[in-house]
């Protein structure tokens, strides 16, 4: 796979970031209106929908909803580094603790005139790594204890180059935005569901059941739309491009291919429980399932990472 160019990929990811920032409030506003409509429809004794009342409630509710979302986003944006460290149990890796890793990172950064990112370590014997951050001050590469100790120098250098490419391509900022938005959507969906349960408390069992089905369907549809938006923004192509960028940076595609083979055998990081965080790793940090199972096939269709074997085949063509 030919690398498309750093400036082109940066422009595309910046455009996708803007798209996410604009589209998400639109989806939230639509969700508010639909929620008010369903409350009006199923909380009314007559079942008649008063659209004028919905419109009035909508106008009153939207500023508060957007303010709450804005505050959530601002807090998450400012403290995303701590949130990710907590979700992965990563901690700073000092130069004295591992000079080898620092030398590899510094050499790669010097070859491209890049600022040195922060380095973190995850105390896990499995093999995995990820990059995070939204600015030069917060860019971080996190490596598991296992990947540091079990890879040869050229293999570890290739993995670091892969993560540096994510930083150069602005993939990490796009991922942080998606993690924040998914968290907001999950929270609002839970509030909407609990509110409907409370509002339907006085209705008949049959009416309650139908109302719950409708609201779950509505939330499910919105969740599906939102997932499509994120799938579009977080295309699997970003991993192929990072692989290609690493090959270009190190001039050694075979080293990354060998590293991916080793990583694919044991990528499971026990501390990582959230899928939105898991998608940031070089390989999805979960236990490998039986490839013959239906569940494995479905997961493959909707996976955030392309198959490792396919990535290796492309690297072998360089």
C-alpha cells in the first residue's frame, strides 16, 4: 500500500474532526426532540401529540442540553490524558528506567524533526501500544512492559514509528474526539432511558412496555447513526496508513511485519475494558476468539482494526 502523504492525511483527519464536532451537536439536538416527542406521545392520556408544546419545550431544553454537553466536552478535552491513563493503568516511563526506548524514540523524532512525545508504560506482559494526545504538549506513546521486553530493537522501533505516524497524521486527536463523544452519547442515552422508566411509572403495563420498546428503538437508531459517523471518521484505513508511514520512516517494513506477528499472538491488556479506548491500540487489546465462531465473524465485520494478517501481507509487498 502506497503512503498517501503526511499533509494529505493530516488535512483529511482535520476535516473529519470538524465534521464530528459539527455533526454531533446536530444528533444530540435531534435526540432531544425525539425524546420530547415520545414523552408527549406516551405520557398523554389521550395519546394526542401537541407539537406546539413540544416546540416550546424543545426551545427551552436545547440550550441547557448543549451547555451540559459543552461542559462535558471541555472537561474531557482538558483531562483526557488522565482519563486514558486511568483506563489503561499506564504511568510515565522515565529515561533512567529505560534508556533503550528513549533512544529509539529520539532517533525517529530527530529524523523527521518531530518534538519528543511523552512516554508511558503499561505494566502488562502482553504486547501492545498506542498513541494519544491532542497537542504537542500532550502527545504520548504508551508501551506495554511485554512489548518492550519481547521485541527486538528494529521491531520495537517499527512499532514506535507506527504510533508516531498516528501522531503526525492527527489520528490521535480524531480518536480522542470520538472517545469523548461516545461517552457523552452513552450518558445521555442512559438518562433518557431512565427518565422514560420514571415517566411511564403510572401507565398500564401494556402501555409501559410499548413505550419502552419505542424509546429503546429510537435510542438504538440514533446509536446506529452515530456509530456510522464514527466508523466513517475512524476508518480501518488509518491503521494501513500508519503501517505504511512506519515503513517509510524506518525503511524496514519487515520489522513491523515481524512485530505484528508477535503482537497478534498476545495483545490482551487486562486493564482495558472499554472499546472506545481499545480502538487506540496497534492491535485490539482483547483475547483472541475462535475464528470459526459466528461472534468472531460479526466482530470482524465491525472491527476497528483490519486483520493483522492482511496488514502483514501489505507490508511484505513494500
